C-alpha cells in the first residue's frame, strides 16, 4: 500500500507508525469515495425525472444516511484518539535521554540551515544575538566561552550516526520555517522565539539508501516545508547518515569552529 501511495522510502525506526496511520486513513478515504460515489449514481438513477414525473414533497423518511454518517464519525474518532494522538504523544512526550542520543542545534534562517554540534565536550557554547555576523559567525557563538572552543558549525549539511536517536533543537533567526525530513517521517514547524525539540532514529545509512534507490548520487534532503520568503525554493539542505565510526571521523575532520588563539572565526 505504501508503494501505491508513493511514500518516500522509510528510513527511521519510529516512522512506521506514521505510515500505518497514513495507510489506514487512505483506506477510509477509499471506502468513502466508493460509497458516496455509488450512492450518488444510485440517486441519479432512482430519482430521475422519468421515474418521478411528479415532485415528492415528503422525500426519504428512513435514517440510513444518519447511520452512515455516525459510523464515519466513529471511525474518524478512532483514527484520532486511537492512532494519531498516541503517535503524537510518543513523538512529543518523552524524547530519549540526551546521554544516549546525538544532540544537535539547528537554526533556520532565510534561506539556510545553520547546524551546531557541541563538540567532544558535549556542551554547546554560549551564543548571543549581538555576536551574530551573517558571514563569519551566523549563530553568534561566543569565542570567550570555554565550552565553545570545540564546537562545530556547518551550513546545510547535517551528519548523524545510524541506529542512534538524534535529538534536534530547532529555532529560527527570522521567520516561520518548517523542518522536513520525508524519509524520516519528520516535519516540525520552527517558530521564532521558541526552541523546539524533535527526534528520530535513523536506520538506513546514506550508502544503504543509495543502494536501495539505485542512485549513487542521491542524498537525504532537508526541506523547508513552510513558505518563508522569495528564496524559499533554494532553502535546501542535505543529511548524511553514516556509521558511528564514520560520524566520529567526520567530526574530527571538521575541526572546531574557533581555529586559533586570536578569537578569529574559522571558515567551515
């Protein structure tokens, strides 16, 4: 059914519940479409002018339509209460412990994704709005903070290890954005002034994803799912899922954002 719906390849451990809800909802819509379509054709034939030359001012007196509408409302309530709310609660209620996850800050802006890793110490350095410089320090990282000396910043490039929870804290520098990872079944609005966590567990590395898709150049994409300005079309990032060893090697290769003792900002 997922292939018939054209859903992206599922690449997260917690996305199966979302797919299940989508499939059930589409089955309900298919039943309603066929049922109401058949009823419409029946009424065209049953109440055609040739069979009913004179108007009937009493109409149908049974309550079958009420029963059908009640049944549909019950099914929709079950979908909402029995499926959608538990899925939402599991995703938003209790994220994994940060000690067992990869924790990343992602700050959206027109029209880029700024990604902040805490470095080997696992502590994010202080950031301040007055330190923001669009070219050299897009997140306003404070060079005088000892916790900032090993931090890593990237733009539009998110790297995460496979089979490990990823917790991403989302915020915005300007307008409303929406963080979308179709293969992970993640979509979260980013609201200015709020720091919103979202999490998932990737289960397919980028190499495995490319092998399944048969395309050695394809990547997981980060999409902005909310119109955010004239340059919205180019707000496109990429996510690489790799083994833990590959991820750690990538972190070492990136190096800290601060590159010398003169508090000059490095080029990431």
